[in-house]
């Protein structure tokens, strides 16, 4: 697909400089440079700034906010103006912690005393379409890898507390010597068509009117094509003929790689598994045009920035070649 890499988080040609991660002297030199900047992340929320034009808030390493971090920063890569790092400051306790924190979508924002008024921690889903491609890639990387650190602080082999290594890209166990690396979970998301219609579904608990393409995790020992066929049959009772690859999207909620695929259904007879999804239905191109125009009273457009939105828009525009 020619437009594959224009998807949100799809890549900005960031130089991740992986060869520097194990070089302590080089990382120390980068941390000492005045041009180096870092991003603060609080409980999965990146620090952003601006109102009309939102951007990641890259701060000098001497900023007091980074004293709240309890582990070394993660090296994200080299940019045009210098190196980029990320610190997790989730230990900070604001005066009020909203009930929506950790929900499917958290609209709350938190402001840290001592930072400029327009600096705040915000849910990445709410700002991802307004970030530049470079900021989007950096912030998605920071959110995913810091989330991995938070949930992998102990050795899966012996249970001992692990320590950060490789500039944040590895955790080592001082007790048994095991090395642990960030994981990415492959997920297939399917643009399934039957004639002039596309298959949409919704999961229990989703906001009212929210529908998307069917999706599911790839299982161990399974190919992408097999996962597409299995997931569609499990969720909607539909068998699939040809399967093709369209585009991928890093999805740091918390650590998925969405593999966008196409599939041609052999039938339009839907039989849902209520344990898998709440509903599935066929939507024609004409209906999908109404959905994207906001004139459909039942279905809302797929969330902007998500690969489902990207694939549906390009299918509607006949740009999946």
C-alpha cells in the first residue's frame, strides 16, 4: 500500500541509534550535552504544550521535574537538534487523581507546579492526530517502553528485582543473570469486504456509537493470514478467501503492533460470538460516507489516528493499491 507509512505513529525516519544503547560513555556524553532534551511521562500520559498547535514538551535535562524519576532515562534516538530521552515520573502525586485515569479514554489533564501554564500531561489518544510525525513516533516509543518498564520490574525467571540496562532497552536480573527485553504484541486488524460492503463490529463496553474493524492478537505458532481467518470466523462466523497485507501501525496502548490486512469474505451471513464481540454488521460504501460525514445517527467514525480510521478512509477513496 503506497500510503502505508502515513498512518499515525507510522514512522518519521527517526535515527534510533541502537548502536549507542550499550555504550555507557556515549550515553553519558549525550546526557551532558546542552542540546539534549527529554520527555516526562506520568502514568502513561506524555507532557505536551500548546493549545491550537499541540506538541510534545521537550525539556532540558536539568528541569526539576526529572528529579521525580526513580529510574534512569530511556534513550529514544537522535533528532535534528540533538538526542531525545524519556523519564517516567509516575511517582508524582497530584492533588487530585481523576476516576477516569486508566479508563478506555481519559479526558483529564494534569498540570505539574513549576512548569509553564500550557504544559500538561494528557492522554495520547486525545492529541495523537495533532502531533508532528516525529513527535508522534517519539512519544509512542516513550509511552510503550516506559509502560514495559513499569510492568516488568521483576525477573520472570527468579522473581528478583531487575535493573535498567542498554539505555532503557533492556532489564537485567542481578540474581540469576537473565536479560529481559521490551515486547511487542502483534495484532491483526482486518478490512473484510463483501462486494460493496465492509465488516464493522463493536466490543462490549465501548462508547455508544463506536464501531471499528475486527481485530485480535496473533497466537503463538500462527501466521498473520491464519490469524485473520481465525479471528473473523471466531467473532463473526465468516470464512475468508484471499488475505492481503496493507499497512502496520505501532499502537502503544500499551504495546501492540497493528497489522492491517484485507480479506474477502465468502459469505455475508454473520453469526457473532457474544463472548467475543457485542455486534457485527455490514456497512456499504454509501453508508460509510455518511458515517465519515457525521450524518449517520447510529455509527460514529472510527477514531482519528487509529489504523481502522486510516484503512476505512482509504478503502472509501479506493486507495488501497
